[in-house]
């Protein structure tokens, strides 16, 4: 049984509906799946209804944070979704995502591209728009050939001509919010090879003092040397270690189950959670 604790659906910036994510995970041999859409819990109920017997869903989300001048993502698991303070922050982040997306579409228009808000909304459907949706609209409009080409300084990469900043949480506050809602905070992909930043050992230690429970080590974007360093750091700081695909459907090549979390780490996560429990398929 594989335990994949980080996956996205079309409720945020994945390409498949939550039920399809569950079915694909099951077909890939995943027995425990974490659905962690960006800043929303909107896909959980559909995912639970799609669970086959013997499969478990861990309700989660990926919280948008900002550390100094770069983004940082915090995975939150098994929290109470109705806890007022965390729920209010989710809503604020989602609202600002819409404002940001509109701003980027406006800048793309000023740059002479045919990308429109109607095109972006057709791609996003009912989900909250994000940069991957805008990148897909740019491909469809013939502005770029691939989604990856959109994430450059020429277009919507950080500091790019059509880039617009957005609201994000301070990561220490985010950790405390998740703990306050009975959830378990885990630092997502802190050393991504192609994302232009790393979270330092000192910054991770600061988050541990705020209540961080685990760290995502086995991730497709982490080189072997960084995995080894993070594993040693996790041991020093008393963090459990997760492994996850960070699957986004077509955008990442349908890679559910390519990385897995050890059963003892999953047990450590569950033992710390008081806000919710995993859902088992019936």
C-alpha cells in the first residue's frame, strides 16, 4: 500500500475532478490519499463519496504563505474546517486569488495577448483561478507553446511582465492557525530543484518552534542530496517525514503514487490530529 499525502484536483489547480483523482490514485496502488488543494477544502466531500472499499482519504489543503521575498507552502492535515480563524484566512486567500488572476489577465491584455477573463474562467470552471489556469489559457490562446513557458520573467513567473503579487500568510502564523484548528502542519517541498528558492535549516527550525509537525522530503522536485540533508535535519528537529507526488493531473504527468510516506510517519501524523479523522471507503 502506498501513502501519497499531497495531491491536487480541479477544485484548485489540478486538471481532474476530486472523484477522478481518487480513482486514479486507487488504480496506481495508493491506499491512503491526501487531497490538498490550494487554500480550499471544496473537493473533500466529492472525494469521500468516490472512495472504494479499503481506501482512505486524508483531508488536507496547501496553505499559501510568504517567507521574506518568496512563497512557502504549508500542508495542513485533519483540521476542523469550521474553525473560524483558519476559515476566515482561507476565504481571504481565495478572494485575493481572484483579484490577482484578474490583474494578470489585464496585464497580459496590455502586452497585446488575446488572453481574456472569459477564457480563463472557462478553464477554471467553478474552481478558484491560479497561475496554472492562466498558463493554460495562454497556451490555448497561442501565446506560448507549453505551460512551462508561461512561468518565466517574460510572462507570469515571479517578477515577470504580467506577474501580480497576492496575499499570503506568514508561515509561523499559518502553523499556529493549523494547530489551533486541531490540524497537523507539514512543510511542503522546501528544497525544490527548479523553483528558485530553498527554505533554510534555520527557517525550518523556527517553524518547528511554532508547532510544525512534519516535513515533505520525498518529492519529485527534490534531488537526492537535498533529500538526504532534509532527512538528517528532520531527525535533529523531531519531525516526521512524508513522501508525496504533488500530482496536478495532466500538468505533472499523472504521477500519483510516485512517492510514498512510511506507515510510521502516517501514524505520527494521525496521532497529532484532533480536528478531524481520516475517511475510510465503505
